[in-house]
C-alpha cells in the first residue's frame, strides 16, 4: 500500500533493527502507515520524529509537524508491556541520614550553606576537611587554591547559580584551570547569573583525570544532578545538587567524603502489586503523589536488578517524598506507578526555548510539539503500546498528541488507543472530538497542559475510557476551563460514555469532571449528532465504576455544570430521564459505584436527582462528599443516597507536614500533616456535608474526624454556605463510627457565622438532619438543627461539642417553601414566642423555612403582599402535621386553590381536626389564613422521598400539599403581628421528653 504524502523527510531508514522516520508532515490520504500489527507487534525500536518550527507566515499550512490521517490507516502496535500498577508498600522519602550515613566528613555538619550560589569545600587527599570556602561568585577564590596540589575541592550549586558582577566565562576559565588543568571546558561557561540549575564538580588539583562535573536535568520541578562519586586513592568523594525551579525550598547540596566502598547506596527496590517483568532496565517510571500536592509525583530510571522478582524494580534515589503504599482505614491509597517508556515512539523536535508568538508570555519553553490527527475518512486507527512525548501544540487549537476530529460513528472501525504512554505533552493527551465508539484503555498520561483525556464538544457518545492513569495535569490556555482549579485529567462532556477503572492522580484542578452542554458546541454544533436540545442533561452516565481520584487541587470527582458555547460553564440542572429525548419521561435512576478518593480539597460533588452512590471510599479530604441536588424542591419522588461507604478524615498518610501555620489572631500553630490546597487552613474537615437533598447516608462507616488546634472536624456536617432549600427528611441510617466521641473524634460538626468558613444564610439556618434510627445521636427520629428560636424548644438540647451550630430535638420537622417571582422577603413568627422572636428570610435564592411539627407559626410579608403566591409543604406524613398561618391582610377577598381541595370553614377547631388537607380558616379581623398540613400515608423505613405515597412498595410519593392564594390586588398589610398576638398565642411546649446530651458507649 502507498504510505501517502510525506514532507520534509530527513531519514526514513532502518538502522540495524531500528525503524527511524523523520518528517515535518506525514499525510495519509489513501495510504497506510503500519508499525507492527495486532497479531505481530513490533519488537524492535521505532521512532517517528516530527520536525520543524511553527510557520506563521501568510499562507502557511494549517496543519504542521503532524501525522494527518485523512483516508487510509494508522496501525501502531508496539511491544506489549504493563502500563501501570501500584506500590505494594509505602516508599518513604530519603532522609539526610539515609543519604549521608557514616562519612569521614560531610558538609551537612556546616551551617552556612543557606545562601544561594556556588559553594566550595576543600578536603585533603584522605578525605579530611580542610576549609569551607563558602560561596564563590567569581574567579578569585578559585585562583587562590590553584597550588593546593593533591587536595580535592567539591563545588556545588545551592538554590541557583550566581556570579554577582563577575563574567561567567572568566570565572569558568579559572575553574577549568583548577579542575582540569585547562585541558577541558566546564558547563559553567554557558550559565547565566541567577540561573536555576543544579551543578556539582569534584576537582582533584593536579590530577585532571580524576576530576568530574555534572549538570542537573529538569524533572518534577527540579534540576537534579544525582549523586556523583569519584574514587581518589582510598577515599570516595560524593556530591549532589538539587535546585527547585520555582520557590526557595531547595535542599542543601551534598559534599562528603567516605572510606572507599562505604558511600551509602541510594538504590531502592520497589515492590509492586502486579507483575512488571515486562518493564526493562532503562525504562522511565513515574510514581504518583499520594498527598494533596500533585507536584510530589516523581520520575526515576530503572536500574538493572538481577535479584528482583517479577513484582520488583530498582531505582536510584533520592526519593524526595513519601509515596503511600497501604490500604489504610479501608481506603486504598497505594500510589500508582506508570511506565513511560515504549519501544515505538512518536515525538516532536523541540527548540531550546519559546519562540515567535507561541505564548512566550506564559511559557518560557517551546510548546509547539507534534500531533496526530484522524479525520472522518480514515479507514482504521489502532494505536497500542507506543510512546508519545513532546506532542501537542499549545498555541494552536485542535493540535493534540492523539486527536480524533469530527469522525462521527467509528463503530465499524474497531478504533482503540490502548497501553500507550503519553507524557510531557503541550496540549492535552487524548482528544475525542465529535467522534463516537473509541476505546481508550490502559494508557498512562503524565505531565501535560490542559485537560488530558478530553471529550470536547458534548456530542461525543459511546466512547469507553477504561483503566487509564492520568497525572501531572497542569493549567493550559485553550479554554477557560483549562485554568487552575478547573483543568481536569478526565473531561467528559456527555454522560453517554463509559468511565470505568480510571485513575486521576493529580491535577491543578479536577480529577474527573462530567459536564454537558444544552447542545453540542464548537464544530459539533453544525453537525447532526443525533441529539435534541438538553438531551445530554437528561442522559444517564452510561457507566461510572471503579474509578479513583486523588491529589487534585479542587475536586476529585465533579458531576455538574453546563458547557456554554464560549467554553465557559454555568450551574446545571441534571435530570436523567428514562427517555432522554423526552423531557416528560420518568426520572431515571443514576447509579455510581466503587469510587475511591483521597487528598483532594473536596473529593466528591454530585449534582443530580435520583442518585445512588455505592461503595465509595473517601479519606483525607477537606470535604469528603456533597450531593448538591439539581432541584431539591422538586415535589416528585427523588433522593440522593450514599450507601455502603467508608468515609475517613485523618489517616496515617500524613503527607508533607504543613509546618507553621499562622492564624488571623497571630497565633502560630505547628501542623504535622499536609493540608488541602484550597480554602482556609481553618475550614472544618467534614466527611459528608449535607446540602439540599433529600440526601440519605446509609450503612456507612466513619473514622478519623478529630478537632485539633487548627480546625474543627466532624464525620457528618453541613455545607458551609447554603442559600438554598434543603429537605427536612435528609437522614442518617445505620451509621457507625470507629472512634469514641468526644475523646477521639466528633460524629458531627456544624458551625455558625462565628466559625471560619461558615455563613448565616437561609439554607444554613434551616438545614435539618434526621437521625432515623439513632445511629448518629442515640435518639431515633431526632433531628439536628441550627439552634435558632424558630426551631428550638424546651425539649431540645444544645450540643456544644459538635459546634455552635448544633441543637438536637426529639421533634420532627417540616419545610414550607414560598413560590413567588422575585423572592419577596418574608418573616416567620412562632406562636408561643409571639413577637419576641422573628426569623427573617434573606431571600437570596428562595424563601423557605424549617418548622418544628410541635409548634405553630405565622408567615408575614415585610414588604408587599403579592396578589398571587403559592407555597409547598415538605416532610409531612401520617401522624405528623404542621399548623401554619399566612398573613394575607385584614378583610381580604381571597381565593384558595386548588378549589376542589380546600374549603373555607368558620371554626378554627375544624382546621385543627383536619386530616385530609381539605380545610382552611380565614380570620378577616386579624388577616391570617390558617392551614393544617398532614398526610394520610405513613413514612416507612424504606421511604426516602420528601413525602410518602403509593408510587412504589417503599412508600415513596409526591408532595401534593401545594396551596395557591389569590387576592384582588397586592397591598402592604402583610405584617399581622400586632393583631395576631395574643389572639393566636400558644403556651410553650412541655419539657416532658426533653433530650439530654448524648453519651456514646
């Protein structure tokens, strides 16, 4: 078959068993490019180098430095190997004791290496210390020791290379005389002042053949030389320099002498959970961070290890960070390890620095790499066990390492991208754009700009993301969502795709983000994707199971947000339907299963309707999980449930200690563990934060939530800021706690406006949590409420150990929500308190109040009584009623709807006896209309909806207590307090049956 069209070929050649191809453009337009086959993988080395600088001249080609598949086939099948695995045991970071051990002398004993620049230490030939020459900025100190024949000088850079006012070349010339007798040049010649570059040298004066130097290579945000060891006589001299590329926390350089054969080895053997015998000496691996900071991922080259078994590999330290390798407190936090090396390689030829208009204000390095692009006419594209690096073009949209562009249905082409290593790329990893039925499986992706596994426009369907590992996700520039706190390792813009067994192991934003547009955006907007408006937001996530997200700056997993045509996002109402093409179809049941998350600022945010999350295991998070509910006040049957979960706060995986943290008061606290990357260090640590709903936490265990000097903690709590409606029947059922409360932890915590992070908004003040079976508080059917006068009575008790925002009441609570355009402000009075206390709604997003079923209330308008308004009651059930009045104004002609349901009665006693929500009483002199809301249906142990009913065998139902009040016109007589009291005053509830502060066994 013809290959196609190749431009700028440098060398299509076979050298020994190697295949080498170099070109600026490989265009397959009817031709085929095969490297191996599925049945016969290519076993030798193959390299495809994509060459050239970006041509920005007028008339330049749109596609440059690329493999472009218009028609034809791209078949790449490298040598099979395991893509990634996990550590079988924790790998501790190297300590100074590990690195230094038992030297003749070590510069670590000196105290004046804090300053930056070149530092020089002099030893005699026996390894004994002679003199610490301190910082060297120019040639003078080198000149002074030129005659110190047979002594050994160790030179190392600390933090950065500095020359002061001296010329680097002139300095290098004298250094070369000292170290090499003028026989060779040093890398110092090419350095510039304040350059962040590691460098070490061991110079044997008078014996240049024994002298050696090493310049650092960039890796994981550092320039690192590794340790060099030079044997001179019976002494080994060792040196190492490490310079962080940003910041000021570079470790001290190493300069030491040892008796021959005693220099401590930095070799480390790692044991994996799987067989990695397919990994080879010289392969480059990356170990994921297991801390909040994803920058703790580390790369190593594999060393020869004859003694290793099939699960082991050997690397050369130092290891800068601890990488956890344990299942701790029921949560698997074992670090992932990916192999970045393959025998078949595609890569771009790169310049030494940024050039032209390639976003050089944002990046000081070349980001115009190669790319591979499949267009709709391709015949086949199957890529496996290959390596892609220096690919993607940050300054050119649509130029990605591997890119399916508007290919539509590929189900007949058996398309897959599997077992590949995609690393050090400049614009995403794998892009599936306007394309369906692509399988991406068991790939490892590391160190990239922008969203990594990227489903672009929201029209993509039936794709499968299975078993992929992504880490090192950094902010890019192409989309607004490529920014810090938003950029995502997995960016899935249509729920009609499978997301199974993937790991998002470190992002500057989000691990896995599922969002969706009203209709496909971008080029997909002009193509028939078979979608009607809002179909994506009515489509179930096809599969979400077995995924992991950790070490992400913001969220581990986020299911929310509408993708807009300009690339920005806004909050979304995600209502999965049985038939997503029909907005009137029944709600569908979303099931998300088997998810692990840890070391994220917020591990899980799910905004849906009818949702079950099972087998979630979450640890070490600022907030563990929040169910946001797409429409909490929807009266139909729906709930969000967390079942069979394990939620853990602090564990033995402490991470890198935060050290000193200064509070706003000026007090300094020493913190021995790492902290989330976003939010205040003083924000409460909460496992499950209740919000909106109805949310139910069932059969879930908790551990590790203990308040400390820095911040409060609670296994269960409430969202810090909440202006919205929350369900009064949100509940905890069969919860268990692996700690003694309060001595070793806190089951619950809720703050008020006096606590850092918490706000006094309508939703905060009226969020009620029902302890269904007593497993949280020891009191079955008791409710945790904000201790405000509207809700508390003599039967309730304050729980100060659980925070200033917590009261516990034996009574059940209901919720009334006012439905009116503009959220006209109202306030509520309780009839036993009369005018002594009022609760005024802020009316930011809605107007609703939680109501104690043991009390009666009157709602007033503190501005204008509208001519027409309605309200719903949530939470009532058989045997549980709520008496509530509404101030509509004196002497009004009012109409109550539905007319067939509500009848005006002349006696208040008839309303009090009403069990069918059919009567109301209007007192024209006072201006209050009174209702008694209840239900004839009981709530069972299995009922989870706002209101009970007969929709299913569990007793779920629809809230039907909807009332509409119509008046002749709006008016200003909405405050009935002066007339209502004492006429409607009631006595206080008896303290009989009052609760006490719970005591836990």
